[in-house]
C-alpha cells in the first residue's frame, strides 16, 4: 500500500472525502495536505507511514475496546441490533432504562462472531435486539458483565416521521420572511425587537391572513459592544441576543425609582430618532444604551412569584446556561487577546474559572436574567402570533455554526473541532468559495457525548417556536471543512456526519415542541438528501430563480409538496432589485466574479427572462407590467406549486431594492445585515406601515 493509498483509506474510515463532485459536475481530488489537516482535527495522526498504519489499526479495533457503542440512535418500530463487547467467555445482559424510569430487558440474538485478540486478551461480541415497541425519547442502555461495573450509553429512539408535517396537508399556508433587526416601530431603540416581532405577527396574521413569520437567527452575539452584525455568526446557537429585548416591557421596569425610569425614557427617546434612518442599523449604539437600562432594571427587587419563575428557568436550562453566563462575565473582564483564555480560562471547569465564578456571581446572575427576559418576550411574541390567527406562528432560524472563540467554542470544548472551519466550495453562486469562520461539530465527539449538546441547543431554540428553519441542512449530512491555514476555501473537503442520528434527533425534539421543520437544502448535494428529508417529514426549500433544469425553469406545478417555496432569499436582492440585475452590479463592484461582467449580465438576464416567460405562459404577467406588478405575478406563480408552505419576503411586500447580505464579503466591503427596511422610494417602513402593504398572495 502506497502512502497516498494509506492516507485515502484512513480518510475513508473517518468519513473524510478524498474527492468530490463540484457544482459544475467535475470530479476533483482532495490535496494530501488537506486530508492530513482534517484528519488531525479529528485527532487522527496521518503524518507518516507508521502513524497512518497505527491509526488504521486503532480505528478497526476501537469498537472492540469498549463494551457499548458511544451511543445508539434508532427509529421507533424498527429492528435494531446492539453489539456488546466483553472478555471472551464472560456472560453479559443488556437492559434499557427508559426516560420514564421503567426497566426493559433485551433479548440476545443467536449470532456468532469470532472473538478477537485486543491488547493481548480475547474479546467476544454478543448481539442484542432492541424492543421495537420503545416510545420515542432519550433512554439509557445498561450492559451488566459478570464481575464488572455496568457500562452505559445513550439510546435515542426517534419518531419515524415528524407528526406536525401531516397537519399541513389540509391546505397551502403562507408566511412572511423577515429580518427582525431591520423592522422598527416608533417605540424601537433603533433596532427591531421582540415587541416589534409580536406586533408584526399580529398585523400579518390579522390583516393579511399569514400563517407564520420566519425571522433571522436570534442567537446571542458578544455580551457587550462591538457585536457581530451577522445573525449567522453567533457566539452561541442555544441562547438569545439581549439586543432584541424591549426594556419597557419588563415588568420590573415600572418599579424603577422615578429618576432612573426618566433616564431610561430619555435614552429610548434619543434612539427613537434612529427608527426613521435608512442608511444603516447601528447595533452597537442601541445595545450599549439597552445594557445600561437593563442593568438598572435587574437591580429592582422581584416579587416572590417572579423570583420563583426566574429560579425555575435557571433550573431548566441548567449547566449550559450557567456556563454561557460565566463566559459572558469573563468576556467583560478579559480582552480577546488575554493570555488567560488559553491558560487559566481555557474552559468552564478550570480552577481559576471556578474562583472567578464566585467573584463574578452578580454578573453571572445578570446574564442568566437577560436570557430569562428574552425567553419571556419570545413567549409573548408566539402568543401574539397565535392570537392573531397564525396556526404556526414564529418560525426561528438555526444558523450553521458559531464563531471561533465564542461561548459555544469555549463551553462545548472538544465537541467542536479545532484547526478547521466551515465553509462551502466554489459554486456558480459564489465562484471563489465561502469561508464562514465557524468550527464544526466533531461527529465522533457528538456520539460520545450522547448528542447532548445538540439536543440541548434544539430544545432551547424550539421552546417558543411554531417552526424551525435549519440553515444549510445539508451540513447534517456533510460539511465542507477548511484547514485554518488554507489559502482559499477551495482547499477543503467534505466530512460526513451520521445524518440518520442528527435528523432523527431534530425530528424528535421538533415533534415534542409541536413545531414544523424546514431545511434549507440549496446547493450541491446528492438526490438522496431530499428524499431522506421528505421521508422524515422535514420540508425542503425551493427558490423560484433557482428551480431549473437543462431545459430552463421548472414549472411550479412540478415542485415538491414537502417544501417551503419563495421567490427570493436573503442572499439575493429583493425581487425588485433582482429584476434590475443589481446583484450582478454589486458582485462586479466587489470583484466577486470569475467571468467578465458583460457575460455575467447576459447569462443572468437570459435566466431571469426565462422565468418571466413562464409567468407570461401562465397568464400572470403582461409584457408592459410594472416592477410592482411583476413582483406580484411571480408570487402568484409560486402559488401554482403544490408546496405546503409559501414564503413572501417582507422586503418584497414593501418594495425594498437593497440586498441584506452579499455572501463572500465582510463589513469593509458591504453593509451586510445592517440594511433597515425601506420602501421603493427609500423611505423607512415601520411595523405599523405593514397594515397597508400588499400581501402578494392571492386569496
């Protein structure tokens, strides 16, 4: 076996792709340096021939060195065997402690597997069949071996299909896709907030008949300014950004002394002037003022009932909340470059951090309290949505990952890989590839941890959600890992995940929350991905502009049923801007095109015109239609699809032209995620103005 053969064999064993098919259908081999770097991030030494041979042998022997698998994820009602490894000749029994505390026995199957010599001793394998009538939930497998302490692992039984999806079959539903920070009211502090979300849901449900409102990820950023503008690059995906709190809606605000309340009202009034600005959202200014106000409100004594509710919230969120709040308090104390992050404060359980937790108890309490207030106001928003007639309500958005050096990277430790980041290979949408600067889940560590970090994140996000959009759900099948020293995003490779486990747990937690799930399944993927998602009741995503084959645009009548279909997405200009080719102008201005601009314009115009021709053939669009009429016609076109959910971008309802985000750029190149909502004339649009906006969906 040659060195490269060893390397490729080792990569295959660990789910690291040695080649891949790009967006242009060309097969590309992955560089040896990339394979070694990615394997290194999985703690696999492939530095030379001897190391690779040892790593191959270690991988083959790993199951025999442990009594039970790291964890077992299965589907309710299906047959599943569990291998149990014990010293040869020893007897073993396997039982199940269910989530409810019941003890269930399993039956050993008559399967003979030859014992193997491991570390100088013979190890045998017994095979047990799990009961097929186990209820979905989080259980524990217990292996009892004569003379030894019992061994345990997590057993997750997942529903075959998400039950909430079946409830959508009676009619086609539609909702609005919004960037919450961009939608202000006269009462906002310069940034859209949870109270604006509640009012927006009320208006869209009562006045327009919408069934849901889908908002950008609300995940937390840094605990103090400056904070990251992109909602898709959070510090944690589990907890919420206090930037969105409406201070006046906290019950204790009314109990402030008169002078302190006056200062908060003065601060709010100063920021109210920003609600009519249309140039850029200033998160830092708003967050700085809110933090001062929130610190004052936090000091107000809470009633016994309120104190009990806060204590219950802390118990429910447990260690995860405490670790997050600890990170926030430490971040206020230490600069990002402080050497103590790499020594004394390298994780949540070092002796130095434990001493700081005593000293910083007040600030830790404050950051826990902020999350409680966020939780209360999110619950109010969902209640307002249901009261307005929305049967789904607020749909949350789950980002792909988290920022390096953030709260999750600090508290979750080895569950996230080091030395690599997540991104995307070059494609027609971004011809230079994408670098997202996010550490990926380690698939091996997730299994060893019983998928607890993943479960806890989903539970918190789904707590007050009628639905969940999973950004880049393809990442639950495979992710593009890029070594941190790579020159370009193209120098990465795909790493495979146990999608049956990850999708199954997603379905289990969404089912328990009564939420629908939409997977953003755009990009390069194998056809089996969409088939598998549909089989588990997870909806996919269709964008009108992207639904095409070799013959041109696909007629919406041929779209998938289990799907959320919209005309556009936040990574494209609003439809009015797209029709004008503004995305090509922007990419050309930023140097993001690989071909000459005229060729790009010519191809883009031809593709856009082919979609407009499709609308004309359906009798929805006249040759002399205005921009507003064209936008409406395209939304009427997607209503011809069988898709169970339709999405209308809020920017299309109000006539906005500007793009919210240009992938592949940073804040020095474009005002990503800072564009306030405005109409076609460039005037600010408030929440109240939405009453007069056209729905774009025909009754």
